[in-house]
């Protein structure tokens, strides 16, 4: 412990600090830590149901509970009031994996549709996402074997607050179809990483349906907010998509790693990813009554991640989890109010959740480049103090600071003192 304190801790970036406002928070809780610790001690590798029955059942149960919290349609659930459904979920490590496995299922479906023998039509499959989509989507497409020339990144702008415009999507998909390509997969994001833009899930699903393309919703961060009725409308239309993923390790008090992937037809995923070697054959699998989670993920071995998520929901319950989201949003609103009240600054895009995108605005003889430079210096000077940590993005060609509220130990006073520090630091560079 002494070595840890002297040699490791000083070299860490302190994600758990209440003065951490960078990226998105990794939220945590006593229940999640306990769940993780117990799961580590048990150290199961529940690839099949038989390899760890209760671990599989608990993961399935936790996913169904979370689906209920999110008011996802029962078509995404493992079990419904009428028995076993056709949908299902799995807990993965990252959103990137959720994209990769659904891309593979979608490309199999598209190859099948286009009458391809083997993968001969693979070079004709095309995928779509807004230019604000997380970069890992483009990486997942490469991993899944899509031709980079057929990966469409559709430009967005301030007129849609950087959300994907469904009519632009239609234009691009139609042009591809006319050129003999097979529109295969559309990724819609609810709460982009850069600025928390929201793509219109229902309208995008309607466009994709015209081409039979798979629709995936990436709600890695903002999905957690949708457990509150006042944010749930961001998922409207989700009943028409094929899959959705969100990461409780970002904003739902569950320590890394925990990404929940839901698919409307679990067989479309498992048909693509299933393997049945002799050494894993067992009666439970043969019965067709159980879920073998190895068939919904990249690897075979898997940790008991369901326990920590189950413990978080069981310990805190709906009300406390909703309060946690609302308190972060209230702090972000307060920060947004501070920014708007100071005429040296601007809020660059409307705040949707607990992320505020702001900057020193151009004034007097400043050019846009000067303003960008002032913001870059502001961020560097703030971070150098060690008393707050912020990250940046570029939105509509402007260098923008991202203030992400929500680190687990954060209170109003931390937001207020970060704002005081921002004002002081700004005065230091503007005078
Ligand atoms: C964080 C984030 C990702 C990347 O997630 P990983 O789990 O690190 O792969 C993808 N999409 C969005 C919207 C995110 O916020």
C-alpha cells in the first residue's frame, strides 16, 4: 500500500475526484464496488448457462430490470409476462463491442437478403452514421470487414443541433441503393460524445426500414438519463430499431466495465456468433431453454458483470437512481446559468443532459482563431492548476470546452468553485 501511494497514485488521472469534469464521468457506488469484488472472488467464466447458471440468470434478470427502467418495449426483453421473449440482452465491456457484434449480425442478414454466396457481396454493403457518431463506430465497421469506401459519414450542422437529418440520410441511402449497393446498417446516437446531440430515433428507423437496414441506437452516456420520464422521449421510436446499447459504467453508478446491449431478435445475433464445439456441449444448451451468453459476444469467457448491475438496482431502486440523474442535471443547469450570465462566454449548443459545451466568445478585435486560441489557453491553464480537469471538442469549427457534470462525489460546491476558477483564469488571460 505504501508503494501504491507513493508510486502509483501520484501518476493517476483522478477520475473519482469531484473536480473531474472531463470526457464523461465514470460513476460508481458502494453497491457496484461490492458486486465487483464478490464477482472477482467467485471468478466464474460463465460462457454457457451450464458453466454458471445463476450468473447467466442474474445477468438476464438485471438486463430485464434495466429494460423496464428504460421502458424499452418487451420485444427487447429476455422474459416477458407471457414467458420467454424473442428479444434479449447481454452485458459487454464496451459500446465498441456492441457495435461490432450487431454489425456482424447485420452484414449476415444483408448478405442473405442479397442472395450472396458466402461473403461474395460483402464489398457491396454500406453503413451509415452522422459525422458526430463516436469514432469507434468507424473502427467497428473496419473490424467487421466493411469496405471503408462504403462507410458513410453524413454531415450535420447547427440547424439540427448536430443531430442526423433523416432526409439527408434518405438521400444518401437511396443514392447507394440506386448504385447497386446494399444499405445494411444505420447507427443513431442519443447523446453524442462531442456535444450530446440527439439523432431522431423514430424518423431514422422509418428511413432505414425502406431499405431493410439494421438500426442500432448508441445511448452509451445519455441512455442512463432515460430512466427519468422527462428524458425518455429521446428514445421515442426505439420500438422500431433492431438494437440499442447503453453503458451504466458511464452514468448509472456501476463501475467499469458494463455496457448493456439489447436486441429485438436475439437469434439474429446468436445465429451469427454461435459456436458449438464438442467440449462445450451440454444438456441445457441442447434443450433450447437457456441462454448461452457466449453466442452474443466476441469472446467465449466472460466475467460475472450481472452481479454489480443487479446490486446497484436492487440497493438503490428506481427513485434513488432517478434522483442521482436529476441532481447531476440540476448542477449542469446551474453551471449553464453561470455561463449565460457572464457576457465573456457563450453556450455553444443547447444543453440536453449534464454536459455543458461553452467557450470564451469572440469579442472586440478578436478573430475566431483568436477566440479558439484563448479557449485553448484557458483549458491548459485550468488543467495546470490541478484544481479542475476539463476536456475539449470542436463543434462547427469552433474550439469548445466540455464541462461534464456527474463524477460520483460531485456536489454543488465543486461546480461553483470550478466556475470561480474558470472566471479567474479567464480574467488572467483576457486582461
Ligand atoms: C463513450 C462513448 C462511446 C465509446 O464507448 P466504449 O465503451 O469506450 O467503446 C461510444 N459512443 C458514445 C456516444 C459514447 O459516449
